[in-house]
C-alpha cells in the first residue's frame, strides 16, 4: 500500500514538474499566493469553466425534459463564405486590460507590512479609509481630558434629534409671533372717537 502511494506521489510530481496536460476533467495551472503570480490566470480559467459545468449539470437533470419544448435555438444560414468572428469593442478590451493591470499592481496591507518591518512592527491604520472633509484629520488624536473635564461627558449621541426639536420649536414660535402681528390694530378699523383716544395715548 505504501509503495503504491509513493508511486502515485512520484507520478504526480512528474506531472506537476512537466506542467500538466489540460483535459476534459480539468486543467493544471501554477500559481503563487505569496507573490500573486498566476492568481488572475487561475481565476479567469475558473470563471470560464464554471458556467460550462453548470450547463452540463442542468442538461443531465430530470427537469430539462420539461423545458426543452420551450427552447428554440435559431442558427442563421450563412449568406457567403466570409468569416465573421465575435466582435469585442476596443473600449471593452481597453477597460478589461486596465482592470487587470490595476489588480496586479494593487498594494495590499501585507505588502505594506513587509515594507515597514514585518509583523509585530507594522501596525495597520484603521482610520485611513475614513471619509472626512480634510485628510489631515485622520491622524488626529482624540483627547480624553480637556481643561480638566472628561470629553465624553459632553458627547450627546442624540444631538441631531435635539437640534431638530429646537428647529421645530423655533418655527412654532416664529409662526405664533407672526399670527400676533396680524391681529394688531393698525387704526383703519377704528371710529373717529377711538382714533382720538389712541392719538392721546
């Protein structure tokens, strides 16, 4: 049993060393997660093979017989002898190439860690992805004690709700004042005697 396993492992080593031959069952690809070499090629190969595998599985299922009578595949007849390969717009090819180049050149936290002393020395910044009005604020140290007072005592989590309440209260007050001004007498509805008394006052 041990001899058979060793032979299999030697055979596998030979296949891996030779690069492997693609077949219907699978394809042997080399990649390295340490240097990111070949990762994109493996991902693209998997993304191309998965839809085909799903189609094969669905064709083997029992439900396909109920759906086959609903499908109609139109195959146009050739008008001439010209070869018409699939046409991919240049903009799509350019966007795909740019995306692949960005993915290859993207700097990960692991790369930053290796550049700045390795594990235990480099500490990842959790604030660098904050959305602030000024990027310089990301590294500010929040004080805990200011002028002898605990800063947290002045933090109100319901501050926005309280501001809305104050705004509503102010709006009601202004509305009440405007209503009072409307009911003030301007003297046009007074009789001559009342106007005379008003003038004396």
